[in-house]
């Protein structure tokens, strides 16, 4: 008599979905690179530069398709990041202080050291220094996609550590965007955005659980942020902080978890691949070694490949030696080093921060930053894969231990 299998937990469903999304993300990026190096490159540029205009009375938003993707679709991505963060802090892996220290230490090193490596190569160039935060980011979908290639041998604890570290990494990226990548501030638009925050707080305090009301106010706040000079994607994070985790009229339902579940597939299988396709197209025809070794791509590539592994592994090792953190079950120093390498795959978030850093400088550095991101992410992904494959070769079923 067979017994019914237990349904997979939320974290197991999340990890499987993120892994599949990582594979799709790779395909989208590779497709963009291939197209960018064929006669179709002109059509690719025409597509992403297509002007898209929305106007209601005097309110007009006129942007090329690429910026609608980067400012609009990515706001939905950041909304999902905010929802995941709030849930993890309230009742997930990050609700236990013992589980926070190890990935938090790694995230600090994984952001500070890559930024320092980039600054070393670009110090004194004011324009190039705007890209200091590019190698500080980690692409969780790509990293988990690479882990998926190793199959069932990968301990769940390894995936949870990588996911937790990436969440802290995303928080750092959000702070960086809010503080360092803002343009001229419009006080009127900022007042409207602040009023939306007050209204969201009032609804939360009154225990209103209707998601449509929150999303409508969030849309108004996104438009206000877009016009304010503060980057519009931050509206997604702010909105997430006010989405209630409990429905006080129906305790069995959770507005936050419901919205998070509904957004996961759209973000993982549509928004991030579309973003990757629109931003990864780089034409390397006629590229010279001087371009490869230009300080911007060199700083980004080495920041992702060398800076990430040194920062994450180094600070985590130091935390272990000082006794302020401990290795999760199923992990050892070799596996920690492999994960540290995988965190150097900064693709999506690095491209996003790069577009913020250089799109308004007047300097054509977008080729340089894309080249550095692709080289650094590729090296990190390949070496990290083989290090983890080596560390798991004699341990086919680590989760059974």
C-alpha cells in the first residue's frame, strides 16, 4: 500500500522555481548576445529604443521601451523582493536571529570588497566612479539556476544560505539606489509619493486587507516617484512594506503571501527574462583587447570574480573563527567557497545598477559595463560550478545526513 507523498514546502517550491527561472534567464541573455552580433542588431536596437508614450491630461510619461522595462517592470521585481524580505523577517528563515548572522556577514563582505576592487581601477575618473556599485550585486535566479545543474546532490542548507545572502544583498542594492542614484528632485512629486506612504500606513493601521486598494495607491506612488527624481523601482519596495501579512477578516488568508505567490511566475518567467534580453545585447564585433582591459570592464569583472569570493568567503571565515557565526548543516569551507564564487554572478542587478550609473553621464560606458558584467559573471559561474561539483563528488545524498 503506497503512502501519499508530502507536498513540497514553500521554500522547496521557491528554490525549484528560481532554478528554472535561472535557466530561462541564461537563454534570454544568450539570445540577446547572439542577436546583437548578427545583422539583426539594428532591429534589436530599434525594438528597445521604440518610444512608448502614456498621457492623461497634463501628466505625460514618454520613454523608450528599454526604460519602461527598467523603470516599470523592474518595479514589480522590487515589489516581489520587498514581499519576500518582509515574509522572511516576520516568519521565515530570517525571523531567527541565529540564521541571520552568517549570510549577513557574507553579504557585507560581498558588497564592500567588489566595490573597493572597482574603485581601485577607476579612482580619479569621476564618470567611471559612478559605477562603483555595479559589481556589488548578486543575481539569485542565475546563481540558483547554476546550482540546479548539480542536481539533487546540493544540500538545501546551501541553497537557503545563498538565498538569504542574496536577500541581504538586495537590501543593500535598494539602499544604494535610494541614496546614490537619484537625479534632480521634484519636491511636488515627492510630496505626492509621501502622501501615498501616509495613506498606505493608515490603511495598514486600520487593518484593511484589500489588495486592489494597496496596488492602486502603489501605482500612483510609482508615477510620483518616476517624476520625483528618486528611482521609481523603490516604489515597489515601499509598497511591499505596507502589504499586510494577515487578513484580519479571514485569518486563514495572507494578502502578502497571496500577492507574492501571484507575482513569482510573472517575475521569474517574464519580467526578468525580458529585462535580460533588453539589456544584455552587446555587439563585440571589432572589439579590441584595449576595450577588454579598460578600467571600467576590468574593475567590474574582477570585482565580481575576485571581489565577491574574497569578500564573502573572507568575512564568513573570519566570523567562524571569531565564533559569531557557525556553518549550517551540510556546508563546509569548500562549499562555502563555491557559493561565494556563484555570488559573483551579478547579471540582472548589475545590469540594472549599471544602467542607473551611466545612462545620464553623456559618456558611452554602457558597452564597457555590460562587457565587464558578462565576463565577471561567466567566470564566477563556471568556476563556482566546478568547485561545487568537486566538493559534492563523493557526497551524492547530503540531505540524507
